[in-house]
């Protein structure tokens, strides 16, 4: 009975270790992916924000860089007269890809 319990404990420990290693390797791949997106950008975050502010005639409240189908895209949230607008900016060219005004009461929290 003692050998059976020891075997089960070793098997459970090995399975837990394998799952942990898989999780860590996926996190490392995500980090590499983020670095790849950053390397692909040709315009700075400041340039993206400046273009979005001019285009939406407001002030930036938040910005993030995303990988959209393998391409870098800045998502800039612009506030103007209490309204929030999402502006998507091409990370390579600076071209405005889309503009969408939020339909929420609070432009920051979305509630």
C-alpha cells in the first residue's frame, strides 16, 4: 500500500510540474510576441496619440498597442466633451484605421 501511495504522489507531482512548465512556456511565447509587435512599429506611441487626438479633436485618456492579424495597431481612447472615442492607428504608417464613439455614460469606466 505504501509503494502505491508513493507512486501516485510522484505521478501527481510530475503532472503538476508538466502543467507549470507548459504555462511558463506559453507566457514566454506571449512575451516574445509582444516584443515582435513592438519591433514592427514604425511610429512612436506619441505620434499615434498625437494623430488620434487631432483626428478625434480631443485628449487621449488611454493607449495600448495590439497585434491585429499580425500587424501593430495602437488603440487610443480620446475624450471630447464627455464622450469617449476609440481611434485605431496603424503602427507602421500612422494612418487612422477606424474611429468609433462609445455609447456609454462615463467615458472612462464605461458605465
